[in-house]
C-alpha cells in the first residue's frame, strides 16, 4: 500500500478525461470529462486541503452514518476524516478499461472522527475501499465495505456529491434541477414535513436552503435521475447498492445551503450559486453487515 499524502491525478490518455483524488478522505476533488473538458464537480474556493478537516466539495464519502442519527460519533462518520492508502498496483490507464485507481482504509488506521460504538474500544472491524474509473462515457465510483470482524453492524453509506453549476445559475430552476424523483417519500430537514412527491415538476433550489431526503417506495431499487447543472449542461446519474449481493433501495439527498453558506467557514458566502448536491446512498431499511460479508455502493456519472 502506498501512503502518499499529496493529491493524485489520473488521466485517461485515450480521451484526456481526468480526475484528482486526495488521499485524505479518498476524496475526489475534480473530474473533467471529454469531449468539452468542463469541470463536473464543485470545490469550494475556501476548502481546506491540508488534512485538518473534511474537504468542502467534490465527493465526500459517508459511512457508517449519514448526518448524525447517532450523536455519539461525528457527522457522516470517519471515512472523510482520515488518510487512505493507494492499493498497490491499482492505478491503470488503457483504451479498453479506461483509467482509474483504488484506495483503502482499514479501521485500525482511522484515527479521527471515531466515537460511540465505533470508538477505539469497538467490537467492530472493517476495511473500506473506494474505486474510481473514468472512460469516454463517464465516471464510476464504487464504495465497498467489508466486515472483517466477528460482529455484525448496522450502517448507512452515501456519496455526498457536489456538482458544479455553470454561470452561477443554481437558483435558476430552468437550468438547475433534479428530474426523476416522482413517487419518492420526502423528508424535508428544513421544514420537518414528510410527504410523497407526486409531482412531475423537477426539483429546484429556488431562494432558500434545500435539504431533503428522497426515499424510494414500492419496487424502486436503483436511483436514476437527471441533474441540470447550468445552461446546456446535464448530468445523468445512476446509483445502485447491495449488501451481501442483495440489492438495497437507493435514496437520494438534494442539498444547497443558500443563506446558510455564510455560517460555513470553508464555503464562500456566495458560492451556493455555483453548486447543487445530489447525494445517492443506502439510508433506509439497510440490512446489517454480517461478519465476512461486503456491502457495495456504486454511482455512475455521465456529463451530457
């Protein structure tokens, strides 16, 4: 395993698409896609990149919880707060497979953001791996957690993806929106409302903080949405997950802090105009992960 602490840039020579991943948090901080090579991910101009706190923007990894349903350990868990190692020999670049890399974090090496049942005296153990691959079609991210201990544990996992919205148009619902969430149960973390989204209208940011969890109902398993990211720009996002090979329904979170940005030291006061978070994850009715078993969560991003 490589223990480098500097950002790593991987380029797919055949298409010139590229991404940069920071070993702190196995955190993707940039992705540029062919053919126009416009940046896909938002990174705050005030993001802290020295390993002293989670990076604001890009794709933070969340496990074993999203938010802080268990207040005994930090929000979003410990993946984004620790240095990961590069899996030896995992970097590749060829025409057939694209280009990519794999990162790994063993629980024993997670020295920050622990506590509660995941504290230093925990009865649990796990290894987390993050795989990134790009090609001429898009980018695939896969977060895998393997239970290497003797006790089953409950968990959530999520990719907290920040998309860059061009021309500062995040509050313009004609060009910045999320389509494909009709029929999902909505938990509005701002108003406290719970309801089913029965509208065909796209989800837009409008003029105040948006923080909503969309939970699938019925037979929905995979998340399949379109994200408008500015004039003439869209992201096609698909996500799926499984626990020990059994598919688990994927939830989606839509977030933009709007006026709350001013209270965030690592987020420019006006940068809410430049981003939208659409965050797929396994959040509800997730089976426990038994010893020796794996959970995998994958998202595929295509810029069109």
